C-alpha cells in the first residue's frame, strides 16, 4: 500500500467536482486484430506495469490520505467503440463526449478506449487507422508520468521494469524516453481499516505541529522572496490578465457531470516535427506564438478587442523528494500581442517563459509545497471542497492553457501495427474554456484544441486560424533562415 502525496490527493478530490482525467491519444495503423485479441494484449501487458494494477482505497472520514492498493485488470477497462461513421470527424465527435467522463479511481484509475477501422485519419496514407485513448485518473499521473505509462503499455517488447516517472527535459518540457529509471509505487500488504484509522489519529497532532512550524517558515520564505524580487535578484511573478470571452461561460455547471459531457469538443493539427523545431526556439515557444496570433484574431472576429493575452504553461519539476505523481508548476506567460513580428514575438515569449521558470525553480518557492505535504488530510479535503472552482476571478494567470510533452520516439506498436502520431487534451474548467496540447512523437508534433462549446461555439473557425498562424510562423522562420544563409 502506498499513501497518496497531498498533490495527488488534491487531484483525486477535485475529480468529484470537475472532470480532470488525462486523455492520451495514440493513432496507429489498423492491423485488423479483433477486439478480443487487443483486450488480451492489454490484460497481459498491464499486469507487468505497476501503475496499471492499482486502485485507490479511502479511509472513513478522510482521516488520512487515500492509498494505492493492488488489483487485477477488469475486462470493462478495455472499451471498444463502434461509430456509425467510422471516420476522423466521427472520432473527434466521440472524443468530445468521452472527455466529459471520469474514472472512479477507487474502482480502477484507468480505461483504454479503442476505435477501429477509421477512415481519413491524419498521417499514414489511405489505410485505415486505429485510434486508442488511454484515460487516467489525475491522481495516478501528470502528463509526463502518463506518457511513460503509455510507452510501457505500447512498447514493442514487454516492460522489464515497472514504469517510472520520466525526467524533465532542459527548458521545462517533459520528454519521455525508453524506460527512464525503474522506481515505481511500492505496494505492501494492506493494513486493516481500523488500524490505519487509529494510526492516522495518533499522527494528527504531530501533523498539526509540523504544519504550524512549516507554515511560519513559508511565511518567512515568502517575505524573503519578495525582497529578492524587489532587489532584482530573481524575476518577478507572472502578470495577471483580464478574462476574455474564452474565460466566461454561464452554460457550464462545474459540478454537473451530465452537463459537462455535452460541451466538450476537440480538434487536432498534426505537424512535421522538423517545421516546429525553429532555430533557437523551442516547440513550446513556437506553439505559444501561433496560439497568440490565432486567439487574438478569433477574439477580434467576435468583437472583443484585447490589449494583452496570456497563457498558462505547465512546467515539469525535476525535484520530487516526496514521490508525488503530479510534480509540476503552472507558469503564467505574457503572449506579447503588441509585437507584430511573429519571430520577435516568439523571442519575447521565450524570454518571459525563461524568467517564469527561474522563479518557479527557486528553493524559496518550495516552502509552501512543504506545508501542503504535511497538512492533515481532513484539513486539505475541507479546503478542496470549499475552493471556488466555479468563480471566474477579476484577474487570471492566463486566457488559455498550452501543455507541452514530448512522448519519445515513434517505436510504439498495438496489435502489431505501427504508431502514427499522438495527442492530448488538457482539461477545461470554469476559467479555462479553451486549452491546447502540444505532443511530440517521433517526427510528428500534434497541436490539439480542447474547447467548451458554450465559450467557443465555432471550434473549426478557431482551428483554421491556428493552422494559419502555425504556417505563418513556419514561413517567417524559413525566411529568417534563408536570410541568414544568404
């Protein structure tokens, strides 16, 4: 049994109020394997992956954080979908409905969805495709850990070691390689619930004392951080932004699963990785630049002129002493829409992102994390339940989310068929009604759009604006390279 870290428990408790599961899409060639054969493969392979043979166990009254306990694969964790129109638009429509669902981590924290015989999928020629979506509880994984779990599931050979957390790459974008490390959840025989409850009650006074001590240390760290910022020794915090049309929606009830299942829609733009790798600029920066252009134009077309736009960018953290499955920080970054030149804008975005990362990695900023880590479970559960997730504040950290993860080489197989590309869809909520995933696999990078119909009713218009913006950035980069070569 392995007890959840506070960050992971927070993700689990939030899932009862808003959908926050991870959805990792992988598009393969269709090998013609039957669903029963694919299910047998998933059952056999998942038995070798530690993160896929657990479920959550709670204590009555949340006296302590939930724990991971062993369990076996269930046949219903493999879901084969039969579409009336087995084509790419049909898959996108089905994904929109799927993203409104959530797994119950106390039953099983993951499901695998399979769509076979799909026509018209990007990349791969005239042959039929098979689209596979790995749905994970956010308590089980963040984006980089989820990608490592998927890699273990679809690797050409059976995993020799349990799946481990992937390392963070230079620049903050998570990169997933082959079997990075071997550490995994260590599960031991389950203590009887009364014993665990008694032990939790005995530990609680010590937890309260540690919370007070570390809270005072966090206060001092916050004051020191402010002094260093004022002195110019570390970059300041990210700016705040005024909410826009894509941040306001009266049509979504954050606590209504039925309503949420009706509002999700997705689109994907599959790009050649070589075009996204522009000299001296990361894939994340290129995507942020294109999003800044597309979003500004989209809002203007709907009659909303904005002076500033920003984005939230999750950054993987390398230090994970408490073993949390969710180990990242969200950075608020200005998108500099007042800069007309795309490459100059990209450079400003890159500089701002670098500043946010420097601050996010500063040791003083981890002081509050240490407080959260020792907070007694009942207190944190109360805070999660009371947090106003359905309120849009006057100032927000960004108008959209751009989450970037490189998922490694394109050497994955399912049913004997090769992989074509991958995609992902950061969750939408009361503030973020438009999010973007940027996911690399081999020689492809997929820019995914996930939106709430109430806030963005014309997703195809926005997607076309984003496609155009990406091409503009590519063309400018090619011109810059040509000028340099000349």
